[in-house]
């Protein structure tokens, strides 16, 4: 369960994510599922409230890939209980993105490539994201500003536990390779 | 009732309208008069003024046609069109469009799609959900565009400013809606959902108001039957 922070040409996030995925797969030696923000889409559109959105996604998981957490556990560990009865459209952009990320990270995937995940998220939400990302499979974060993640101070408390050391990676457009941590 | 009325309440209102229309026809009130009066009252009760504007625009087109130079005086032409019994007359348009616009504006699209999902018609619930949620998506995006314009010192939200700034908000609104529609399926797949997904169906609320409305509709239809 490792977390990598990949430094790449920022244009790759928008225009070259398919080839980046192939390079990350080659580096990790496994199939990678990609999270990336889709313009103007921040929820499924088939639900009204946060409660319904979570219920919809969890009940539609394929039988051979059940969600990592069921409804109650999911809501608790992702700190979503205060927002359950709010309309998804009434959430701020950051919370909508966080909800989508939480649902993506609840999928039982061996490895994930997360593109531009930290923009619009507060430090507290980023901490939760890193802690949960470390629980299952490998996660590769590729950000416009990777230093934001690399310099984030771990919580280290019971309510905000620490996450494993972040492993820096570099992409030169041809190959993804490890870099020495400074 | 933040999201609008349920499908059950819509059917109850439609039944009351049908009952009133039948009874009114017994005492010689034309059906188009009942339609205009009842839906006028409903539009006022639910305060859905923007949709009333849509109706005004649609029926003004008839006005434009009637306003063309013609042999008959204008009031006679209007009477002729309203009493026209051909298959697709103005009256048919009135009976179809007025209730449709009203119910589109007041029915909660989410609850309606849940109701439809319970009927187990394949794909009907999700499709209806998407169509219905367009209304919310439009208002949501429009609000965001208004905010973007407001921070640049442009007022686009007030009634007159909405028309004056039409060139500023229509293009981003259309672009956002088209992009959103194009990306919806990819987003659902990213979360591991089939497209369209299976909806979580919950029972529509059925309150005393609905019971009263259905009882009223039943009474009106009985009255119509026994006065024939």
C-alpha cells in the first residue's frame, strides 16, 4: 500500500493522461484505474442528495468488485455525516469533488492514478484522502503542484492519523521513474 | 417540498382538473376556458412565473400569425381558432402544452424518476432522471455564471439585466450543459457504475392532501355522471 507523488509536465494531466497511464502501469507493473476531474461533472446526476449519491454508487458496484466499505462505515471514515441530507448540487465544488474522490477510493482497485485531485480541497480533506488512499492498493497522485502534497504535514493523531511516507516519482514523457527524496 | 411536488400529487391535481373540466362543460363552460382558468390559478398558487413566460412566448406565436393582415376582424379570428375542432387545433395545443409546462415546472424530477423506477420499466427511471435534472442543472450553472459575472462587476441576475446580458451567459451555459452531458457517462464509469445505473427506488410520499385531492376528483366525476 504505497502512495506515490508523480511530477510530470502539467499539460500531461489535461492532454496526455492516456499515455501517462500506460507509463505508470509500466512502472508499477499492474493495471491502473484513473481518477480525473471531468469538466462540469461532479456527481452522477442520478441522485439528489449526498445520501442518495452514496447509496446509488454502492448499490451499483459489480458483484465481483464489492465496495471496500458499506454505507455507514463509508460515511463515518470520510466525515460525510454532516452532509448526508444536503443536495449534491448545493455542496461547494470542493465537497462535490471530495465526495467523488471518496467514492472512487472506495473501489477495490489494485492501483490508482489520481490526476489533479488536490485542487479545491482543504488541507484537512487532503489528509483524509491520503490516509484512506494508503489503506488499499497503490495510489499515484499527479498534481499541477506536487509540492502541496509533499509538504503537507501528517496529522498523526487518532482523529487524523498519519499516512505512509510519500514516494516521489518523475515522468519525463517517455518513462516514469523513481527520484531521490530531497 | 423543496424539490417540487411528487408524481402522486401531480396525478391527483390532474384528476381534479379533469373532474372540474367535465363538470364545467355540463353548464356550458368551454373546456379551453376551464383549462386556462385552472392552470392560471395553479401557476399563481405555485408561483412558477418563469414558466408562465414560456407559455406566453409559445402562444404569442399564434398571436403573430393572427396579427397578419386578414379578411376577418382579429376577435373573430381568435374565436374561430379557439373553436376549431380539427385534429391539431390551438385547443389541442392548449390542452397539451399548458399542463405539460405546469407539471414540468412543479414536479420533483428526482421523486418522479424514483416513482418510475419502481414500475421496473427498463431504463425509464434513469432517462427521466437525467431529463428532469436538466432543469436543476440549468439553474445551478446559471447561478455559477452569475457569480462569475458579479465578481467582474456585471449584474446578470436581476430580471432586466438577464435580458440585457443574454450574450454573456447563454454561450457559457450551453457550453457547460453540453460538456456535462458528454462527460456524464465517463464520470459514472470512473466510479464503477454501469450507464445508466440502477436507481435506488423509494416510495413516493402519499399524504392527506393527496387523499383529499383524489376524493375531490372522484366526487366531481360522480357529479358529472349524475348530472348527465
